[in-house]
C-alpha cells in the first residue's frame, strides 16, 4: 500500500529528493501518487515531522 502525507506536512521538501520513483508532488501540502509509489519508505524515514505514513 502506498504511503500518504498527513496534515502535519510543513512542505519542507526533504522527502522529494528521497523518492526513487518521483511519486511526490509539491504544493501547499505535498502528496504522493499511489500509482507511482513503490512503498519503499524512504520518504517516511526522511520526514522531519513524521508526517508520512503507510496508507
């Protein structure tokens, strides 16, 4: 199951560089495309606010 970004996201951008399949989109709140996400967890490990969780 793909990871999701919760409301705790501060849009810092740390996760974007960690995603090997470029599934994360920028915005006021970032989002993860579930069709691209390979559930590797790299983004969740990098998130300083622990706002990325398994969906």
